[in-house]
C-alpha cells in the first residue's frame, strides 16, 4: 500500500537504532578496494530508491555517504532515509522528502542518527555551506559524539566530535519510532535531582514546556540521556523530558 508504514516485528525504537549501528560496527576496518568495500558499492548500486539521483557508484568514488546508505539498506531500514551517495544531495533530498534534517549544530544526537560535516567551517557564526563528509552516530553522552565513518582515510573508522563542535553541519534524523512495534521498557529510579531550575518538556531538546522545576527537585528517571522524568507538585504529576546535563545522582 502506497504510503503505508511498515513496522519491524517486536522491535523498539532503540533496537532499530542499534540495528543500523551494529551494521556499521560490523564493517569497521573495511579498506577501500577490499571485498567488503566492493560489497558496499554493489549493494548501494543494486538498491532502488526513486528519490535519489540516478548515479552508479564506482570503487574509485568518495564513499562516505554511500557507506551510510549501505548500513540502512543492509539493516532493512532504507525506507527511513533517501539513500544517496553524495552528502549535499543527501541533505537536500532528505530535507524535502523525509523532512528529517536538523540544522542545529548543538542538537544532541541519538545512536543511528547521521552527522554531516563541512570542512570549510570557520568556527564563527552559523555554517550553511555544502557538507563534505558524513558518518553514523554510534553513541552520545550529551558532550561527545562517537561516530563510525566510511571513507575515513580510505577505511571505515571511528571518530569523535564534541556536541556543537566545529565542522558539524547538521544531522539527518531518521524517524525510527515510526517503525517500532513495541515501546521501550520503562525503568523508574528516584536517584536524580535538579542542579538548577529545569524545564520538563513534551519532547526532547525543543519540545513544548510543561513546568519549571526548582533547584533540588527530585524526579523519577525513565530514560537517558534526555531523560523522561516524573515530577509531582501540589498533588499533580507531570511527565516529560529534561536534559541529563542539569540533573545529578542523589
């Protein structure tokens, strides 16, 4: 059915993200012109995506975005993005077709998000130039982004950048939740306390605000690193999202 959402059987959003990351991990160390490199190129060329350019990759082409697309194809989640072989075209087409481009360099990514770089970033002001390189976010603790990249010195390698660091152009954020067939398990704890006034939001990062908690407020943590919290005040319970950066263990 056209436009139908195909859900993955008995998988949470986290498990779907992990599937893409695990695929990328399996190709760490892959060198250009190796058998695995050829598999990456051939798999990309063999995948049909009506939203991408009709360009056939060769083993001599730059392949960072091809590797990202390959990981989604290999994981069975290619429909979450527009698979492309060029970074700029990937941003343009994912923005227009999937509506999943996050322009903010300060966005705190999740595993399975796609990070874009621009090497011409001056470090001053908002960088809006054509992106030059890309990778898949492996993990992020709110401060450091760990990334797996293809075509890093002609290999698949790990690298790391600071959140909101220089050269970050933005992020493609696939809608994994649309494919999840079961919710994340909720684990409640009572070991967090606010370090200053902190908003509870309806969604992570830029969600609408629900209530401001004062310094020292105790909350129940329901997830991490943007934590889903439960806070009670005057007999009313508020559930939403707050940044782990402003909470501490107690």
